C-alpha cells in the first residue's frame, strides 16, 4: 500500500487558492451590490454573474480533483470531534460553492433576466420568470452567502490554529509542495 501523501496535489492546491481569492471577491462584490441601489453600481452585477459561473465551473473541477486524488490524512492525534468538524465543514464548503452559483443562476432566471457571461454570450434560463420564486431564491442566495462567509472564516481560523498553534502540518499540506 502506498504511503499517504504529505501535501495536496498541485492542481488541488492551485484550485484552492484561486477559488479562495475569487470567493472572497464574490462575497465583497455581493455585499456591495445589496448595499447600493444606485445605477452606477450596475457594473458589480455584470461582474458578479460571470464570476459566479466561473466559480461554479471551478467548483465542479475541484470536486472532481478531490475525488480523483489522495489527500493527506488529518493528524492521528486530532480529537474526533475536530476531525468530524473538519470533514463536515469541507462538505459544507463544497456544497455551498456549487449551490450558490446555481441558486444565483436560477434566481436571475426567475427574474426574467439573462445570465450574460460576455457580450452576446448568455446562459439558458434554469427557470421561467416568476416573481415569488425570484424572491424566495434571492433570500436563499443571501442567507447562503452569509453562511459561506461564516464557513470561510471558520475554515481560516482552523487553518491558522493548525499552522500557528498545533503546528501539525495541516496548513503546510495546502501551502507548500514537495
């Protein structure tokens, strides 16, 4: 049997860090969108939509890479509740990274608007135009975005805990290569 890897695969690490930057950008773009009703902030919406679809594509690729590669094990001395929390939080992160763009796409479809990726490039609607559905999806998208932000903060706190306090190699496995 092969020895467990000490580091995540290079593609997994690259996807992790690129998506971390893009997700934080999306969260702040989204916050900027909902705090302003000014027409001069429409550019945020035009940035948010294609970036969301790009993140959806990257999330699907990331799940495939995760399922197709071996990951370093958690430290053997990690308490079981912490190990369970780590696994659950990763499932939640992956779920939110897929669900939020899909809900956003469905929300825009329910508003009767196209998801425009570039001039002349539009995605097909996921749903027909329907105001009550739009309202429900908009609320869900907002609450799930807050949940994603909270989960990212907990993930960051856990990474710093492993890197600065436990010094057990968990953070190092995602930061450095061989």
